[in-house]
C-alpha cells in the first residue's frame, strides 16, 4: 500500500518549472521530495560535491583504523583509554558537524 494516498497536481509556468527542477537537482532530491521538504518547513541545501564525500570516507576510514589500533593496544595493555576515547569522540564530532553542515536539511524558523 502507498505511504501517501493523496495526489496533488499543480500548474507552473516554464520559469517555475526550470527553477523547481534546478533546485531539486541541486539538493539531490526528486521534485516531489523537494516540495515535501519545503512543505515541512525545511530550508534545503545544495548537495555537496564529490570532494566532500571523499573527505567523509577518509574520516570514516581514519576512525576505523583508530578503532582497530585500539583493539590491539587494549589486548596488549599499552594504550591510554582516556586519550583514545577523547580522540574518537572528537573525530566523531567532526564527522557529525560535517554531515550537519552539508547534508541535514535545516528547519526554517
């Protein structure tokens, strides 16, 4: 069964059509999803370029490497757990801030 059961049809002129298509494409959304997000009060952002995703992949890779190193270090008892946890929390904070800045829609006031 459909999640949405009410169909809405609107008329737009050529300028509005181009604008809707362009803004939806920049946000990385379909036109319908773009309109739904606007209706919900979100201020949509443009989808970041590939460099952003490369940096995010690298940060996630670093976090994974730190985790693997920590597991080995913990088994040999040669690591400062407090320092390790602080570093992991800081790395995760950076990843979250990057995601929020570039990916998460912001609700309009």
